[in-house]
């Protein structure tokens, strides 16, 4: 994945699905920096502008880097306006689609904070896709406590993770708990985001 793409200042949509990309995402993601951390020169870092990032169905390997949390997808302080279905303005949906690759390592638990933090402020939708038959993102330890809102978003996204002990995918919700939610309280009427990744 070419790291130079991460530094294009006006790039908002990056869709490279089905392009036979290989390697890992580390050098690309290393270009992103936590916006709350001051730079060496005292200036402040900014979120990257990419709000629609689709690199699905490639041959990418390695982990999902934590620095992807600084993609524009997760910047709660911007609103992207696009033409709506009836000609009026509409808030653009945001997407991170890494599905259909061969990524491995720990399931990116930072998403459990990044998605709710973004959607609660920007009032936009965020779709996350991490699924696929060759994805091996290992389930986190059981009983991660999240907010009720984060649990509901995880249910809507239908996240899955890889159970290495049983060599099969699991529902991430099996690993999560919140004060008001459990697996028997999933709101299936609003499950429209994500692809089960």
C-alpha cells in the first residue's frame, strides 16, 4: 500500500478494491498521527481527510494498525456534505472497508471507541467492514465492558473476530458487555451498517 497516498491533502475518497494490492498497511498508517499529540515543532497534528477508505478484496497481510484511527473516517469535527437523493444537501456516510484481505493479529479494539465517538458528534453513519474468509483478526479477551451506545453500534455492525482456539469466526458481541445490553437484546431492525466484519 503506497504510503504517499496518505499525504495527499485533498484526498477524501480512496477506493482501491480489487487491485491485487499486497503487503501490509504499516507504512501507510504510519503517516497518520494522533491529533491531540503536539508535533516536534509545536504545531498540532490533524486528522487525515480520507472519510471513505475501501481497500477490500486485495492481498493485504499483517495487522490493522492503530494509526488508522486518525483517518478522516473517525474525525467527529467535520461534516462532509454531498448532493442528496432529491438534489438537496446530505451528510456523506463514512466507511472503512478492509474486508476480503488476509489481515491477521488482534481485532482492532480501538474501533469500539472510535466509531461511537464519531457518530455521536457528527450525526453521520460510519460503516466498518472487516470480514472475509481469510481474515484472522483474533478475538479480544472476553468481557470487555463498553458503553451501551458502543454495544448497540457493535451489534449494528455485526462485527466478527477469529477464535484461534476453535479455528472459526465468532461474533464480537460474545466478548462485550454493557450495563443495559446482552446478546439477547440485539436491535435487528436497525442493523444496516458493516458487513459482519
